């Protein structure tokens, strides 16, 4: 005979709330889903003798408007 008992489980789920731009500090929530799709997430590790720091990890989350402000005059389109 197999015996069972009821076990109460607690499950923690992570639900998206918002994304904040690290430059302008504007918060984009669930209702701004088109804006959040255009966020740019920069992640890298500084290499040997890097101006950022040798072997340190860096990251930033930037909205499309701030990215355009930062690199808009040097970016080039490469669409065929």
C-alpha cells in the first residue's frame, strides 16, 4: 500500500515589474512594453590594462533615447 500525505509548498516566482534606465533614471513599467523591448543591456569584462579596470565586470541598462543621445552622431546603419 502506498501512503501519501499533503505537503504545503511555497513557490517564489519572479514577476516583471519595471526596467530603469541607468542614465536618465526613468522607470518603464509593464504598460511601456514597446519601450522595454528597445532597451539595451551592456555587459562586459575589462581586459588586461583596460581603462575600465583589469578583470572587473561592468553592466548598464540604457533606454533607446539615452543610447541615441550617447552614440547617435557616431552610429552607422548597416542594413543591406
